[in-house]
C-alpha cells in the first residue's frame, strides 16, 4: 500500500514511523497544489493521499488573524470533498486540525462566529459531510487527537521553529499509531471476535467464592469501572463484534450472575457462545471458533490472569492476547483508547455489521433445529428466501467488504475496493451479483457474491459467507450466474479455483456443481468449464441489468 | 555527524526527535541547532540531567 503525504508543515519525520506503508512526501507546504489537482502526475501509482494540517501553522501563516484563518480553513475543507470526487480511485484521508487554544482575541474568541473554535467546528462538519457522500474520503480527526493528548504535550516549539515540524516526539508516535489504525479500519482489518474471561475481567472477585451478589460490579468505585467496561463491550457487540465467554467456573455460579445480578450490562444473549467449565481455555476457544466458522486469527482474548494469557499465546499463537491493565479503574480507558483502535478499528459500518450478533444467535437457534431433523428436512424447514441483486451500486460497500473479508468459501480470493466494485458495476463488461438471504429465523443480509466477466464468460469471483453454507443456497447463486452468462450468449461458463491457506473448504465446489477440470499449463490454480443451457425466458429476465430478482427456493 | 555523507536536514530532525523521545526531554531551538556532533549531544544531555 502506497501513501502520499502532504500538508502545511514538514512531514518527513512521520514517514518512517508509518512503515510498512510505503510513504512518499510532497514538497513542503504543497497541499493546496495537490488539492487543486496540479500534482496528479505524482499520484498515479499511489493508493492513498493524506492531507495533514497543522492548525498552529495554519493560524501562524495567516498572521493569527481569525478571518484569514477561517478563509484558508474553508478553502481546505471545500477542496477535500471536490478532490475526493475527482479522484475516485484514490483513498483520500483529510485531517481536521487544532487551532491554538489561546489567541489575541482572548476569551471572546469562543463566541466569535469566525473564532478558532467555530472554524474547527466548520471544518469538521464540511469534511465529515463530504466523507458521507464520497466512499473514498475518510476523515482523520487530528484535532480531536490533539485534544486527547493535550495541546501543550502535542506541540513542540523547538522543532517547530527549527524545522517547521511542530509535533512533539511523543505525539508524533501517537499520531502515526492512530493513523495506522485508521488505515486498518479503511482496509477492513478489524478482528471479528472478542473472547472474554469473567472473574476479575467482567467483574471484580471470584464468583465461586463471593457469590453472585458479592462480586464487584456496581455504581461505585471499582465496581463502577467494571460496569463501564461492560458498557463498552456491549457497544462493541452492537457494532457486530462477536462475544465469546471463557470462564473457569461452575456453570451454575456464572449463570447466577447473569440471571440475578442486575448490575450486569452484558446478558447471556449478547454472547454467541459461553464456555463455563474447567477445561483449558484454548480448547474451548477452538471449538467456539469451529462452530462460528471463523479462523483463530480473528480473535482477541482478554483475561486478567497472566497464566491464562500465556497458555493461550503458547497453544494458539494466532489469537491476539493483549496485556491486561494493572488496576481495574484503568479498564474502561484502556479498552477504548488501546484495544478498540488496535484490534477493532472501523470506519463505515454496513447493515450486516450491525446485525451480526443477532445473526449468529439465529444460527445457534438453527443448529438446535438441525440436530432434530435430517439435512434435507432441515433445509426445507428453514423457509429460505433469496433475493438476487444484479449490478446494484448501492451495495458496493458491502460487496467490497465481502471480497476483503471472505477467506474460506472463496474460489479466487480476489480483493476489491469499493471503487473497483463500483466501476465493475458501471461497466458493461461485468455482472456483479449479490445474494440476500433470509429465513424464518431472521435476515442474514447479503451473504453471497459472484462476479461474471461477461466478455470471457469467466467467473471472476464466487464467494459465500460461511454462515449460510450447507443450505443449498450456493447452488442457487451458481444457477443465477449461469443464467447471466447464458443471457450474454455464452454456452460455456469458465471458472478457476485459486488455492490459498484458507479456502480448502471450497476446493471441490466446482466439480460438485458439474464443472469439468481443464488441463492447463498455468500453475496458479485449477481451471474448470461447464456447458450451460438456459431457456429463453430467463435470458430476458436476467438481461434487465438493474432489476432485482426474487428467487424463493426449497419450498 | 555533519561530516557523514548521509547527513542531511531530515537526519538532523530525526535524531533530535529520537533523543527527545528516548530521554524524555524537550530541546530548545538552540540546542537543536547545536546538535551536530555526538559530543555536543552528550554535553547537552549531561547538562539537562544536571539541572
């Protein structure tokens, strides 16, 4: 990933700390020229551009005059939106900034409609609005980060006047860390699962010793810190992070806390799985992840006990195991400031993210039903309803997210940005087919994606969320893509399986769908082809490129 | 350090930032300007430690 850095101060000192991103730095104070499109030739092989504005320099450049500063700020924030719209294939990151807290206008500054506070507010408002409108524009809230760090501590006058580099050494570190988290959010690198210990993690004390009402969890003191930690975990689960409980306890003791202690914020239903027993936690976590169909590298494990943390690191090195704060009052801040940015960074959330916990719960309900019925009966009894979305640009964010996140049931593992998906949808060459799933237990949202290269009749992408596999819906997605290919006049559908470490599960899928392997001298994957026949009526239905089709199945 | 071929203004800034971070000190503009040799650096840190 290549990042181009520009702004109104010296920026080279930040470049090294941004490794492994490859960073190019613009000429000094050249951001206006970049925004005006005068430096586009330098951007051709860049993936992202960051506009980093030092508010102290901005105010100084404008003679600490609020009206002049307001004009410069307004030009900057207007230009960010226009620049992003004009460069749809670039990730554009625009920073807010912090203007000096103390200025010649003195205390009246705060009520001045052109004062420093008002300017900061307007800049944030403008670039946030532009970010909502442009999927490739992201706000880096530098102003707020400086507020968090402290203006005194964030700025350094010696460096500022020696080299026009105004950030202190410590703050430079915080800034680059924060920026790397934002980049992880943009690249959808959030972990998916939070595994939590109970005793001395969710509450103070050991429930087996002090009882469900003796634990520290309250509106006061340390108990309040645990409660606030629970609020934060709850909010994270609302955002779609899956919770798994891992506690060495008698099940009855833990159950009593969840049922009877009304200070508990987290309820049983917020956990997709809970393992309360005396087995080794790594073993429990492995079975949890197996039934969730997720890899161990998508888990963060939080436990106050260093022995448990070490065991987890030793036995399951893919699991992320952060250290735990030394004292419970540090728990909420630690979780907000360190754990969430580092492991669960997010920017745009999709409807599917927000419904995830509910979806995993519904899956648990389905598996109860599955145990009672044969597979065919089970699938029939689900009352599955599929809706196909053909070339629907509204869903580009979700489609891109699926190409980025789906590892297992994914034939080609080609990752696409929102921008690439949008341009495929807009082009005549590709058909981008999404599949929305719902059944009697709930809506899963868009869970399948297939992309057909209409020119070559080749399946560019075929992937499914593992949540819905084994219900025959992958067959329906394949039927639909065959119809689209036939609609474009192809009598043969071609496909390729590109093996990765994680997609072994989909290795035999194409053969099971009636594809025949093709001998090929290319070594990167196995090629397949299948003869397709489609009735004429279907051609017409599928050729309506923007129509969504509903396809009830298994009824 | 000024006699080194790789020495430039960016190296100068990077070294001063690293020192401020590592030794948890603030450097004034004069201290930064003077910081062009290992002995000057050591003297500056010694002086800061004493005060």
